[in-house]
């Protein structure tokens, strides 16, 4: 079942769902609109192979920037973050995607999954379309739809991205030297 705005407000009032900061535009009829945070990470052109099973320093492949606005260049892939921090209870999961207006600008973002019990800012991938687009910190760019689980989860999210702040680069399992 997808949660309505009224049910989401009820979860927020009871402090079961945390959204911080929150404004009157945040809760919509069937989800939350979240705004762009102050940081992006651009994937850098690099000829060295990133091997997901070997010890890798992700910073070699990304450049982080903080600014009041960012230009997404044609076909460029970036990581963005939400301004808001979310805290999900053990009976709700979320799906995050771009708001329709931004998709209509040619921007792409794979639908992201937010697990029950997740806490932190969201890191969201975006790819540019056919022309450069400037996006601004604080713009409501993302939309999250929540679904209630059929049962409360016995084990909530305790993964490597719990309590993340800002854009979080990939944390790979492979720690052996190659």
C-alpha cells in the first residue's frame, strides 16, 4: 500500500518518520518532495579500471563540489544528495526518483530504494540529457513514495550507508590488494 500524504503526516507527528528540515511543501498527496543538498560528486574520466573486488580509493574516480548551484552537462553522471535527512521506521520503505519537471528537462535518475530503518541524507545518482541544466541547492527535485510493509521488519537497515551526511561515495566490499 502506498502511503497518502495524510498517513505520512501522521507518521511525522508521532515522530515515527523523521524528516529534517521540513517545510509545508515537503509532504505531498502521495509522498515527500525533497530538495537538492549543497554537494555533488562528479564522476571523473579515468583510464584506470575500478575493480569492485580490489582495494580501491573511490576519491580517485570522483570530484566533490559544494556550491549554491550545479550544472549537469550532457550525458554527465553525478551523485547528488538531499538537503533533508530521513529516518524511516521499521514498517515503511521508500522509493526515490526525480520529480516530473526535472525528468522533462532530460535528466535521468534510476529509482532508488530506501530500506526500513534507514537514517541519513539520501545520495541520488543523476545523469544529464542533451543540453546543460543548472540545478540549485534547495530546489525540490526529488520525490519519495512510501510503502508499508506487510509486517514490521525484524531487522532494519544497518548497512554501510546508515547515518550518511552529504554525498557518500561507494563503499566497496573488496578490501584485498590486487
